[in-house]
């Protein structure tokens, strides 16, 4: 029998959603002078280690959570001063879009350029000061159920198990954390969230979820070129007309900028490599001028949930809730999800607290949460932008962009119809034989880099001797299907070089899939885009994964 | 016997280190910090000695900034009984650290001090030896085996040529090497309990030790990146270069 | 200025690390005395007298210095220290064990593992496992320094210094030498080998690694590997060189069928001479190699073995 501990609430994942939930719950408890026990588990080595975002931050939810956030020293140091938007025509040309033609959702007055990781570090301090127990380095590996089928809690993963599945020296069995309510805030494509959706059929009435992969680097640049508060967004090149996405460049503090690219995972050409697209993108004069002479100091990647309103699942189930990007509360028209994630967590806190006050012993369906969400600005915001993604998917960047301009600026998102897009991203991939190989330029080591030296800067690592956390349902599928039909797309969409198709040494004409799990950035793209849906991402031993500073 | 374990807060071994733009230090801004891996080994050894009934109490001590409480909590979760933070925002040089520790050793009537063989930030490998000198005790550095019988310490050390065995009188200072043991993971209940274990914070200035540094760091730079050399045409040409130009074979 | 160098020796002769430390001492300038401490170590003293630049060899030959016990040897060095401005030793396990003890006894700071001499009071040393280099200055009257052997060249050996005995024995009775077991030498240890030859994924299987073993045994080298070779099961885990494997800095590192990913370089970039054998002229390993051979390793390695 595993050891167990009891809490009122267990929260899985210390991102903006989970931490806001914890803070809000404790604030209410303190106000009502009631004791509530909250435990947050986080798979990263510390809070913030796995947080990866843009980020232009809309402070709306933060204002509600901590009206005095400034006095408390929240790390919002760089107000946005200007928005530039470019339409990239090719490797050299770009048109700056006049302000009057930009969808309203892309304006950023009142917002801040932040590191979401640092924001979470600060939120964790607030939460701990309020009495929340946060445990970094512990991954929730398994959902526990009561006999009646309701969620009972989670179990953390075992530590000290070898690659062969045998216990090693220092072996420590996982623990059961039981709670009246268990809240899942794992962010985009949570691996337990995915299981819950299946088990409780939470997606029944929702459109298929859609995703993008965001790749980003942090640079220190020449102070003469640094314009704190400048936000640059771009669309078009290097992505072709069948591939959606957008680029960004934000000037933050300390002479640092972040530069990134989000590629829609609905892309169809298996030869496409989001990482390679991003590397070549930086050579465009708009980016290169800023970056030239600078130093790249960090790198990372993370999938982003972009289905928005139409794809929102049912967010409650017996004994628990889904919040933030684990459910998909991101507003893709704004490419912002942290404020809505926070708000969803705060509303969840209110529902859970109301239940606890009534001496609820847990295990129920907290329908009040969805009600509260429907009455909040989150719902309003997501509803207005519901057509944004599907328009892009349906009409491409250009006409989709035009549609979005009209929809968002003239009709404020209130056009009386909804565009739908129900093909899952992994099913969009075409067979390699029907597609053009893409030849990407070689990295120059100054502006563009190879994957392995990039991964190096994420400070990612995993204990080598542990079971592989990228599991295959069928070990034959990679070569039989992904290699033969799709030319091994996982080698390209994985931003960390985890998947390599290498020559089988026993048979020169054969390939073998090598999985370098140690490199993994926990972006979840493989779990989403594998055309065979054969790869399942599960949590590795706690603390494994990237160690992002200031990301 | 009371054991004092020294625990240093350093950058996490997985983190990539970069020199700051001013060339004065490495960039530690929001970098993940952790307990020095060799100190973790020292902590594990202390717990084993307590489990074996040899140690009666384990005090974990850190000399460093307020945030070093995190590392002390880790030590407490691993099994230390109480913690002591000798607080100093300035980073102190090994000699000063040794002098402060010597004061604590006297105050607490310590019988054995365990610490890491070096910290992975400054890479000095001096503190244990200096402490031992100040206390006038025996010293066992780079330990890969610690065995205490009848008030003597049988120690195996990792030395360049292999292994060296020493018999040391107690009290003693022992610095721990990688192969001494494999530290345990701190369990969730122990981490929770650790939050309630006593942890005392005292300013370093209170110990009557001169804290000024005798070492000035003038500059911190990135190591030179290697330049690519030449492509040789054949194995014979290669061997010739290695023999005549470099003399390495 | 006068400098005392505590020698690393095996009683009959000197270790190379002593010669490099003397080179560092001569860069500081001033008279250099060498201290030979040990049990039956006259042979080492003779050898020390031949090193160019040495003025005096001082021999403390006594059973209490057997195994260079830190307590006794430090007391010996401290008893001689008043004559010197610098006390130096190689950054070997002995040097690192003894000199900090000397420094604290003298109430001065110590400098570990220096890689450069800037002036008599300013030195360069690596920090953060070689990821940064600090230039540090000492304000102490006596500077206590250990020296990284690979950072300095060997001192020449055409001198003729005088030899004098230090008779006073400093037996503090705190520790006793109880034996030494020399590392088994049928396989050269990766981290201490003078030459390392490593194979990567290009080796294709474990049998092919025997090609490298053959070269290694001719060169007295240790055999290492990349992670890809370890992951593919060609060789065991403890042969991995790199970020998550062993860190090596031999005089000669030969990378065979290794692409040169940054994580591999992290474990061998401080090698004195790097040789790469790879059939891909664009492999990143060539950017750090002193000598590159663009060739199929299955041709080049057997040729190499035969030519040795
Ligand atoms: C490239 C990119 C750019 C973006 N730009 C912006 C922007 O400019 N503005 C904006 O507002 N938003 C932006 N977003 C979106 C924003 O980052 C997310 O909406 C937000 O992070 C979601 O918060 P969350 O708390 O739901 O999840 P996350 O931030 O993903 O946090 C989840 C946490 O849970 C942990 N976790 C996951 N699974 C487990 C488990 N099983 N056990 C333990 N711990 C677990 C994770 O390690 C992580 O710390 C961007 C996203 C990306 C990828
Ligand atoms: C967190 C982390 C930690 C890591 N730690 C380490 C580490 O400690 N050590 C390490 O090595 N790697 C490490 N890696 C992995 C590293 O990134 C590389 O994947 C690995 O070093 C590649 O090994 P390789 O060069 O043997 O293989 P490859 O990159 O596949 O290179 C094989 C090379 O062999 C050449 N070749 C093939 N056949 C022949 C032939 N017949 N003749 C001549 N040349 C031939 C090819 O041209 C190619 O250049 C780590 C990665 C991460 C993310
Ligand atoms: S293995 Fe999967 S989750 Fe990990 S970095 Fe690659 S694509 Fe992302």
C-alpha cells in the first residue's frame, strides 16, 4: 500500500491557473476564518521551471486577485508602449500594417511584457504566504478514483526506478494525495486532463481541440536597439499559405527581447519543421536587425491550446475540475491565455470554497463553476473570438485575417454565426509522397542554431536511468507507418531532437526510431501531432525537464 | 555524537551557466538554485550514521543568503534534526566560512563535521580543510567510505592514484566525494514535517568574525571558445602532426 | 619574493604535476625552493635538484610524512613558511588536501587550481566547472596556491640545486596512514587518462569498438563514447563523455564517428589537442578539432592502428 495524505483540495500544476486558484481559495478561507488545506504539486524542479509563454500579459485577473499587486512587487515591469504588426511577404520583404487595420484583439495598451515564469514564482510566494503547500519536483502520475467513480485524488510518480523498470538504490514509492476536490491545471494537453476527458467524455458537446506549437528564444541585445515595451507581431513568411501561425518579438527588461514563432499544428506537409521555420524566420531583416550582435541566452517550446470557445469541454466531473489551458481557456485571437487561465482558477476556487463551506465531503460535480464562468468576462471574451481560429483554418492567413479584422473590429466578435473546424490536427498531415520536401538553410551559429545547441540552453535534463516517458502504444507503428507514409514527422515537429530515425545497424535498408527522452522539453507536441496517435506523453520522474529562467 | 552538516546553496547542476554582461559575475537572475550535490552526499551520510546509532543529533548549517533556508529545509527533509542559517547576503570566502563554522562547532559541542568536498560554484575545495586546521582536528577529505568504530574513524579517500585508507582520531572534519553514497529523495511527508522543524537564523556579523574578504574578484569571463584547426589529408599526416607539432604521442 | 613548492612525487621521482607547478612559480618570479616530504624520499629529492630554476631542495624524510598526511605535512609547511611569499603545490588530491590547511593555519586565503598567473598577486582560475574564468587578486602577505597541471608546460630539467634536510618531525598524531590501493590498471581510467579515444554512433555496433580498443592499447589510452553510442547499447554507460557523462581533459582526445553536439563537447572541450575523424565534413566536431580527418572511420581507424 502506498502512503497517503488527505487535503481539502489538491491542485495539479503550479502555473497561473493552479496558483491563482490556490491563492483565491486561501483568501476566502482566511476571510471566513476557516481552515482549508491545499496542496499543489508541480513536476518542474521549482515553480516556474516549466512555465513557457510569450508573454504580453493582460493584468485583468491579477487586479482582481491582488488589487495591490504593485505594492506586493509583482514582476510586471515593462508596460507595452507600442504595437507593430507586419505581414511578411518573403525572406526580405514585409509590410507594416497600419494601426487602423489591425484586429482590436491585437492591441495591447494597458498590458505588460513579462516573464510568465517569474510571474508564477511570485504567485507561488503569495500562495505560500497564505498557507498553501507547494511541492515542486513532484509529478502527478496517476488519477485515483473512489468506488463510486468520482475522482479521489492523484498519486505522485515513483522515484528511483530504472529504465528496466527495476527499483534502484534510493527508490521512493509515489504517494497518494487524496482530496475532496482535485483540480487539474496542467496547462495545454495535460496528460491527466486527457485521461479525464476520455473517462468522463468531457468533449462530447465540444468541437475538436486545436493546437499550435510555440518556440521562443530569449536574447540579450545591443542596448542601442532595445526599446522596452515594444511589441512586434507578424504573419506570413516563413510559413506558406497553407500553414497558419504568427511570429513575435517583445522587448522586455534588462536589454532582453524574446523572439518566437507559433505554428498551427494543423499544418499538412510532414516535411515541415516548426523549429527550422523559426530558425530561418530570424534571418528576416525585421528580426535580424534587432538580434544581430546579441547573445541568445535561453530556448524553449510549448504547445498552445487554441480551439477557444468552440472547443471548451465540460470542465467539471465528479470530484474535480479542469482549469486554465488544461481545459483550453486561451484566447487565440489575442494569443493570450494567462489572464483567462488565472480567472478560471479564481472562479474554480469560489465554487470549491462554496462547497467546502457547506461541509461537502467532496466527490460531487461542481456545476456552479461552469455557471460562474459563463457569467464572467472569460466567457464573453472567448465567445467574441470564437471564429478567429476557424477563420484562419478555413480561409488561410490572408482572407482569414480579413475576416477577423471585420469580425473583431466592426462586429466586436458578434457575427451571428460560428465557423467550425472539426478535423483534429494530427489528421491533417498528408502523406509524404504527396508533399514537397522543404530544404531549410543551414544554421549560421549567430542568428540561427541547430536543435541540440538550442536544447542545451533550455537547461533540460532527465535522470537517464528511468523508464522512457514517451510511450508508444505499438512499437512497430513508428517505422511501419510514420516513417513509411509520413517520412518520420516526429523528428521534425519535436523541437528538442527527441525522435531520430536512424539506420538499423542490422539491416541497412531499415530504420529504427531512437527516442532521446532526456532532451524532452515537455511541450506535448508529439502527443498532439503524431499522425498515428501512437505516442503518449507521460510524466517522467519529478524535477526532470527544462529549467527555464525568465521565460 | 552530534554531527554538523554544512549545506551550501548553489546553482542547480542542470542549469547552464553564463557570465553576465558586465563581466563581474555569472548571471544568477532567476536561475534555479539547489543544494550543492556534494553537501547532499554529506547530509545522506549523516543520516546513515544516525540510523546506525552512531550520531545522536544532526544539525544542518548553511552560511549564505536568506534564501538558503530552502536548502536547509531540504536537509531537514532528508533527516537533519534542526537547521541553522548563518545569514550573510555577501558571498563569503572559504576562510571566513571556516571561521564562522568553527564558532558554531564550539557552541554546539560537535563531534564530527561533514561537508562536500567542493561546491560546484566556486570550485574551491578548501572549506573543510580550513575548518579542520582552525579546530586543530584530524581531516579526511574526498571520502568514499566512512566507518566509525570505538571512537576512531576509518576512512577511505579517493586520491589520484586510487584509494587511500586513513585512521583518524575523533573529533574530525570529513569532506564527501561522489561515491560515498547515493542520497535519498526527500519524501512529501518529510518535506511537510521539515517545515515545522526548528530553523534558527543568526546574522553572520554576530559571531565576532572579521567578514571582509581578502580576495578581490577583478573580472569574470567566459572561457575562450576553441578555434577550428586544420583538416589533414591522411592518417599519416595526422600522426606526423601529433608527433612533431604537438608532441602528444 | 621567494616561493616554496610542495612536490608531488613517488619517493623515487617527481610527478609531472610538480614540473608544471614550478613553471607557474617561475612565472610569478623569485627564488624557488622545492619541498620533498615523505618517507624514504631521497630519490625524489635528487630528481628535484635537476629542475631548472630551483634554488634549493628541502627534504623532510620521516615516517610521519608517509602518505602525505594532511595534518603533519601542513604543520611542516607552516613551520617553514616564514621565509616565503608564496606557497604552491600541484592541484592534485594531495595539494588540495594540504594547502588549504596550511592557509588557514597562517590565517590567509588560498587559491585553488589556478590556470594562469597574471602577476605575483593576481591569478586566473576556473569557476562553475570551467564555465567561467575568474581573475582574482590576493591581499594576503603569503599567497597559498594550487596549480592545475594541464594549464602550464613542464619545467626543464637541467638545473643543479642544493639539497638540505629538514629534520624536525611534525607528528601531530591525529591521523595514521593505513594503506593505499592503486587503481587497477588493466583499463586506463577515463578521467585521468592522458589520451582518450571515443567512439560515437558512427561506430555502428559494439564489436566495432574493439577497433578503438586496439588503438587505445597501443597508445595507453582510455576509451570513451558519446551518448548516442551508449544509448544504442554499443558500450556501457560509464564510458559516456559529456554533459551528463564524464568530464575529461586529456592531452589528446580523438573523436571517432562523433558529430560533436554541444552536450558532448561539454565533457571534452578542455582537452589539449582534439582530433576528429568523421566522414561528414560539416560535422560540428570539426569546429573544435585541432586536426580533422574527413574519412570513413572503417578505413581510417585500422590505418591508424597499423601506423602506430
Ligand atoms: C509561445 C507561447 C506564447 C504565449 N504568449 C502568451 C502571451 O503573450 N500572453 C498570454 O497571456 N498568454 C500567452 N501564452 C499562453 C499562456 O502561456 C498559457 O495560457 C498559460 O501558461 C496557461 O496557464 P496554465 O496555468 O493553464 O498552464 P501552464 O502555464 O502550462 O502551467 C502548467 C503547470 O503544471 C505543471 N504540470 C503539468 N502537468 C503536471 C503533472 N502531471 N504533475 C505536476 N505538474 C504538472 C507544469 O509543469 C506547469 O508548471 C503563450 C503560450 C505560448 C506557448
Ligand atoms: C540533457 C542532455 C544531456 C546529454 N548528455 C550527453 C553526454 O553526456 N554525452 C554525449 O555524448 N551526448 C550527450 N547528449 C546527446 C547529444 O546531444 C548528442 O545527441 C550525442 O552526443 C550524439 O552522439 P553522436 O555524435 O555519437 O551521434 P550522431 O550525432 O548521430 O553523430 C554520428 C556521427 O558519426 C559520423 N559517422 C557515421 N558513420 C561514419 C563513418 N563510417 N565514418 C566516419 N564518420 C561516421 C556521422 O557523420 C556523424 O557526424 C545529451 C543531450 C541532452 C539533451
Ligand atoms: S518529445 Fe514530445 S513533448 Fe518532448 S519536446 Fe519532443 S515533442 Fe515536445
